C-alpha cells in the first residue's frame, strides 16, 4: 500500500497535494489548508491538552509575573486535520494547547510555532490569530528554528515545548539540548518507534545515520549483536541518559501509542526539571488503555 492510498476511500473526495503536503479539500470551517491524519492522533493531543490544563495554576504565576509562560511547537503542522477515511476534522497541537490555556483562564503569554513546511506555518498563524493568541511563527527545520525561539524566551519564564516529528532524522539531539538550556522548560517528545523498527539495521550498518544525531555516542553504548528489541531498548536507554546529562529528568512513565492494527507507532516521553511537573505528567499520562512503560 502506498503512503496515500487511503485518499481513494476519502468520503469528501480529497487527495494529497504533493506540492504543499496538504489535502486538496480545505477545511470547510475556515477555508484554510489541513492535513490528513491517522485515528490515533488524538492520543498525543489528549496529553498535550491535559498537561496544559493540569499546569494552569503554576502557569498563572508566570503569566501574571514578569517571566511569561509560553507554548513551543516546532513541528506544528497546519493546526487542523481530517481523520483519514472520515469527515471528522480535529484541531492540531498548537490550536489544542492555545485553546485549552484560554479555557483554563491562563492563556500563554506567547505561542511559538515552527515547521519545515511554509504552507503549514502560514495556516497555523492565521488560525492562532483568530483565537487572539500572541504568536511568533518561524519557517524551517527545527534544528534552525529552535535556537531562534530560545533566544526569544524569557529566562525566568515557564515554557512547555511539544516535539512531534515524524521520524528520528528530524529530532537531532541538539534541539533538546538547546531547549534544555532554558531553566524552566518542560518537554513532551514523540519518539518514532516505527522508524526505529523499520530502519534499525540500516541505520546501524551505515555511517552518519539519523541515529548519530538523535542519540550521539550510541555506538559506544549499544551492543549491536543483540536482538533488535534489545538494541532498541539500549538505544532508548542511552537517549534517556543523554537527556539526564542535560540536567533534565525524563519521567519514569513513558506512554506507547499503538495504531488501529496494534502496530507500535511512537513513545511519548515527558522531560522536565521540576518535581511538580513530573507529578503532573504522572497524573495525566494515561488517557486510554494504551501501554505504559516504566524506565
Ligand atoms: C506529526 S506532524 C506534526 C503535527 C502537529 N504537531 C499536530 O499534532 O497537529 C510533523 C510535522 O513536522 C514537520 N517537519 C518534518 N520535518 C521537519 C523538520 N526537520 N523540522 C521541522 N518540521 C518538520 C512536517 O511538516 C509536519 O508538519
């Protein structure tokens, strides 16, 4: 099955537009472009929404104080998506976070959105402006937008970054390092298990593969003669170690999101410095009966 075969079963007759990666049928509510996503997308959105909600009292202190409270989404998408093979349209992560913060009466002082796709950045900018959100939008790979965003952040503020890439190639460790340089930075990170499963041996066999930027130093820590499952676990453990080296704590509990045919899709890893942030995550991390792992 090719990547966009599901368009043939689209109830609104949409097709994938290669040029800007959007659906040919725009969002009927606002006429702006949207993307098509799998039904499991709600899993990550539910955690973003719940975290924004549970942290509202803490955020309030920063919203009313001098430091400010921001939401950062450097793989932001266009802000709206149709669930594939249905007519159902959902908000994307930056809209979900901004809306939830407004509903909880503690809107972010600023939302920073970025994406490698210019059409997405433009669409999400319009959608956030309609909500009255103070937005800064950036276009480019996260590796280049994250340093720009970090340079704009209040060093005494409270910041929540959602890192939601498709694959490991788009998640070089220097992104996490740059965000971790800010004292009060909470992060929710999507790590693609699918990529680790499909491409593990190819990555291991090559020189300079996505693993080298995702988890620098892995070659000294991972025993590649082990089974694939063990190698994946060792890689992941090494990556968590790299995060700890930045004086940040990955939460004990990692959520695994699976697809409709029970295929392993991704892990959601929460990272913070403050105990309260970790406790918040532990309270809200389980939104369905998806698997959780304690590392
Ligand atoms: C899973 S989607 C994000 C969806 C969005 N977070 C949401 O939940 O609505 C991944 C996004 O990353 C963008 N992207 C891919 N490679 C990138 C890179 N290296 N840097 C920044 N954005 C990238 C894609 O254009 C796409 O919008």
